[in-house]
């Protein structure tokens, strides 16, 4: 399996995207959204996109079946399970016509992998692989056991917005006079239902109650892993700039504002 950085470097979009986007994606592979299709083992079965994230909604839903019995005011709740559903929304801005064309290819790959796989038996097509997906983004969408895998699940909705209202569309004309429309900014929104690949819950079996999945649902960064950096006494936290140097002035850490969602100093968020 290719590493995150190898997947990013193999992305054709890097040939046409803005220099700032290229530098950020190569220096910080975690600033990318990775989507793979485990039930479709064809070559290059992944979509890697710069994480111009607008939002991540994460919903956890415990399910109980209430049973009403005689003599009790309240029903008896029987626990059934806890479901996890995520909703992601992100933009894919186009630097030029060629960049927009690569974005459209990514969107097409994402859409066609929402359809199942078939095999033919005596003239009849039978579904043999459901359209499952894996999604990974930094520490917020990560497998608690093996982070490089991401989360397994399925999408129940995908919306592609060709934001023509935001700006004039990019138009490319081929040699035969045909016209191709491309948006300067595509917006993608999808719902992702997580399939838990291991038992999630508290361990009460050995007399000491503890939660064994310490990196569930999000992977936090232990302060002990930051070499040579002491936690600041004041409220101002140290901020990392483009090259990973810790600085005290957030205004000079423009790369971090790009990665984490933007501020007045950066103009846009990655």
C-alpha cells in the first residue's frame, strides 16, 4: 500500500494546481482527504484531494428499544447498539482549466464507486461487491487501531455542486470547436456511515474499568511527543509555520492558518 506522501505525489492535480497548494500538500500529507474503495481492487482505486474543508459533522446515536411493562411508570430500555454517522463538506477550487479537468476526473471516480460490482452468470448479472469506502483525514477521521487505514463505511448521499454562481465558469474549447464547462470551485458534500471494525466499549471484565480504544473517536497529540517545546504559561499557544518551526506570533504562521481553516491573515482555508 502506498504511503500518504506517495499518493499525494502521484496526484496529477499537482501539475496544474497553485504553487501554495502543491507545497502544502507535499510538506503536510495529512492536509489531504483520502478516500479509497476496498471492494474495488483495481489499480489506483483512490481519490486524494486537498482538504479545503468547510465542516465535519460527527453524530453518535445510541439505540434503545423501550418495553412497557405493567407496574412500571417508565419503560425498560434495551440497548441495541451505537451508530456513527459523519457528514463532510469540502471545496475543490480550480487553478485553471487543466486543474478543473483533473478535479472533474476525481469527482467522476468518486461517483462511479458508489455503484456496486457485478459478475455475470448464465446471462444474469449478480451483485458481488457493495460500494464500501474508506475515508481518512488527519486525526479526525482515522482508524483507532491502524490510523493509515482510515474509517470503513458507506455513503448514503453525495452532492456535487458546480458553483457557477460564485464566479464565471472556466471554459475549455477542444480542437474541433466543442465546448467543455468547468467550475472555478466545486463543492462536495457526503454522508458517511461508519462500520465499526472492532468492538468499541468499556472493559469491565478484570476488576478495573477502562476504555481500551484510547484513540477513538479522534487521535489526540500527546504533548510529550513535542521535543524541546515547553507548554506556554500564558494563554497564547505556540503556532507552527509552513516549515514546522514553532513561533509565538500566529500572524506569521500563515501555513497553519491555511491548513486549519483560515483567518484574516490568510484569506482562505485549507
